[in-house]
């Protein structure tokens, strides 16, 4: 049965591959990113793409209107959008921290608040974190803002699963290891890893559709490297 699935951060990398994979599986996808052009150019059946910034209240209002007028319900929300700044801690400004947290935790929380009322009891909110946000993991230097924000995503997921355990939906978080994406190349030019965006997107897509049958409030480490 076709599901209604929202994917944030869909203009490139894992998000763009998620849109392709979920559409191939026959689901209806709403692709959200600050640049909807890459998704629109694919001209895929069953996909709607909206220019969307997690930090803007007016964009959340537009999203709310779309769901009310076109879908009525949302089965899966994949919180994939992220902001990353690679700088030594001593050089990170207050604005750097605000930019990263505004997208990675405040924006994520805001869209999740909006979508929950449209979700059935067996709906699934799947957030994408990082191995850098996992306590006890080896850390990449330079990612103080990014990795700490991703740690907050893990804790928020655990809290929401407890808060909504009677009414649903389910909440899980995947802590990803390094994936060969544009974001990785921008942060660490020349750094090469074995996992492609498509490979990781395939895993995330499958988990978004079935993982909540087995997990709720859980963080799963998805990494074949340390860090």
C-alpha cells in the first residue's frame, strides 16, 4: 500500500536518492529543500517538491496547507536535512552555532511538531543523526557544532518516543558513519569513504518503512568505519 512520505534535505546526496528509491517503491513523496529544482528536474510520478527552509515559520505554514489540502495524513517523516560547519572550536562564532542548531535541532523539532498531528498511531518519524553525535564514539575534530547538535537529535528522539508511546507515532534515529556526499566533500575535501549516498539511502528507505515494527525510541549505529 502506498504511503505518504516527507523527506527533508532532498536536493542532493542521501535525500535526493531517498526520493528516487521511495518513488520506485510506489510511494507518494513530498520532497522539501531550499532548492527544489533537482527533484523537479527528475519529473517523477508521485513526487511533489517544495522550496522549503526549516528555519522559516512561513514555510512551515505552507507545508501545513499542502498536507491539509492534498494529503490529509503523513505516514513517514524522514528528518534528513542538516547543516555542517567544519572549523576549529576556537574559531566557531555564536552565529555558526546558531546556524547549525537552527537547522539540525530547532528546525527538526519544528517540522516534527507540525507533522505529528497528521500521523497515524503506526506512523514513523525517522531522524538522521551522525556517529559524531553518539557518546563514546571517535570524533572528527572541527565538528563541535555539528556533532553536538546531532547528539541532541538522538536525545530528542528518545524523549519523543516516551512522550508519544501510547498514542504514536514511533520515533527512531539512525547515526550514520561517513557517506560519500557533497556535504562530506565540502567539509573534508578529498576525504574518501566506501559508502555511497545511494547505498545509505536504500538502507534508510527500508528502515523508514519497516523499522518501527521492531524499534521505538532507539538509536541505531549505521557505520562500517570508525570514525
